[in-house]
C-alpha cells in the first residue's frame, strides 16, 4: 500500500486557496493514503478564539463533504488538519477521511501547544484507532505536540495501530529522533506531515521546519522531505508486518511490559 505526505505552506486565513490545493493534491496524487499537515486548511498562528471561529468548519460542512466524495470515488484515505467548530467549542482537529464514509473520523488534538490554549478547546476524543479491514490496516491519529507524550503513541499502538499519522506544524528540531523512537518502541509506522514557511504576528515569527518523514517500524527513515520547499514524499508500507512485536524467541515488546511497575 502506498502512502504519501504533502508538505506545503498554507496561506494564513485563506481557506479557498488552501482548500483548492488540498483538493487538487488529493485528486492528482496516485496513492492509497495521503497525509497533510496540521491546520492545513487555515494556517496556524491564531491569537484568539474569535480568529479561529471565523475560520472553523463543522464536520457536516461542504469542505469535508467534498473530500469525502473524492475519497470514496478514488478509493483513497485523506488525512488533514483543520480548525473545527462544534457548537461553541473550537478544536484543532484532524479528519481521517476513508472511502467508506461510515469510517471517517475526527481526532481532536489532546495536548495544546504554546498559545493554542487561548484559541482552542482541549480535544475530547482521546486517542483511538480506525480499523479498516477492507485494506487490512489500523490507523492511529495524533497531532504535532502530542509527539512529546510517549503515552499518545503507546495508546495508539496498544489499540493495534499499524500506522500512526501525525499532521504537524513543528517549530523545533527536537522531534525527529523522538518520533523515530516512537516508531521503534511500538513497532509501528509513523508518518509526520509537517509544513514549511513562516507566520508573523506582531513582533513574533514562527518558522515551520519541514522535514516531513515516514518512519519504518524499526525507526529507520523511509523517506524525508527537505526543510524549506513544498514537497511530496511517498513510500510503500506493509501494515501486517508491524504486528509481530517479538524481536527474539524470548522477548516481545508488548507482552514484556510490566504495567504494575509503572507509576503513570
Ligand atoms: C505544534 O503542536 N504545532 C508544535
């Protein structure tokens, strides 16, 4: 099965341009799974709830509907970040759009980074896995700063994820080794879709570092984008291969766990 990451620079607060790019990439890329960055629809650096509210989309809106139709007609999984509005709540969310509409899911970011806490509500979905037996794959979503919490990837892996998808807007260079480790310690593929470019608000500038990466389940890099340019990276993955958690005749990284010894 082929997976692609689209690394690009969304235009802040221009949903039309961003949506057209997301839609066209999704239509034109020949791949089974296509992953876009966090808040790909809107850009990132919001400073207030009012700003987010102006950009936020309901999951019943046209934007999801159009991508759903594309996913179903072209038999592709599309993953992307967007600002979500649900009644008075605002979430930094990822849509995991599956060809079978009933399986399409929304993950709402659990760990809010920097000033996101002033703009978004804390996600209430928790970490969950989407089982797609039609393709024999289980996909676990998380978003960007969730990477700093090993519990996130572990929760997904313990629920059976073969592939962790991580739409991101990463502004440090601390995550590359950590996410290789998340892949290795859980024996799962990890696909990190980061963005590029910068956003300037007042005196402050956020620079997004690219480096989008698909990690093999042993932590090796299968493919990685550069730091600056828009880029599509892609590779083949074999989800079933992640399910054997033993690495010699005595050790198995899941059955060797000792939860009663951990204080979490
Ligand atoms: C981040 O969570 N956008 C770093």
